[in-house]
C-alpha cells in the first residue's frame, strides 16, 4: 500500500496543469484561492481513486475508444485555458474600481470550479489512477484496505497542493507576480499548449 502511495505522490508532485493552476490562483489572488483550486483538484482525484479501486479499469478495458475520446477532450480543454491566459496577458490594464474585486468566497469557489474541471480534463489523471490502483489490486484487497489507500493518496495530494498554495500565496511571491503577470501567464499558456500537444500526439 505504501509503495502505491509513494508512486502516487511522486507523480502528483511532477509539474503539470494542476500545479500551474494552484500556483497561479495563489500568486494572483490569495492563499484562499489557491486552496479553492486545491479542493477542486483533490475532490476529482478522490472520485477517480475511488472509482479505480471499484472497477474503473475494467470499464476502460471494455471501451477501447475511451482513451482517445478523453485525451482529445483534455487537449481541447487545456488549449481553452491557455487561450484565456493569453487573453488576460494582452488585456490592457485598467485601474481597479471600488468593489470591482470579487469577494474572497467568490474567488475560492471560482478556483474550486476551475481546479475540478482541469483535473477532470486531465486524461493523465485517469490513466495514472487506473495504472496505480490496478497494480494495487493484483492481490485481493479488503474493503478497509481499499478505503485506506484512497484516503492516504488523497491526503498526500491535498497536503502537497495546500503547501504549494501557502508558498505561492505569500506576499513576496504575489508582489513578483503582480510585476510580471503578463510574462508568467504567457509562459503558462505556452506550457499548457505544449502539454495538450503532447497528449494529442500520444493518441495518434
């Protein structure tokens, strides 16, 4: 069980769309916004983990086209996010009007929604969950063992992204982002397009 959890957290810690999303929400908004994105990502991860230990791998094997459909949808979604980042980067800066900034609760739930959608659209998440938990299930596991591995992996994922949110939500990092937000957003957009292209190429 601990071997599967170790592989899980090492993969979660590798740079990808989820990591970029949490860092951007935390550095451009607040720690709270970063935690909103974290909550959305972890919730979807928990759903995929639970599904994987209860037969998702069997379903995927029965539907050969699943990988291609999910991969294409993921690539398109990542490109859409990249387009939004590019639009924001080139948008003329305007003075903030009183009351124009969204409330902290609104920022949290907006980040939560985008975090969840991004993780749903990340086909690598599904493929990774299935591969990790298929290996875990090679040996017959009891219900409590399945629940324990899902809880452990989800807790590690939550701790990692929450830590990222707290680091990138610090004042110094937010000040740096405010000064260089256009370049940072363009870099993120390029990264996401590259990630989407890699996903699409693997489908061919």
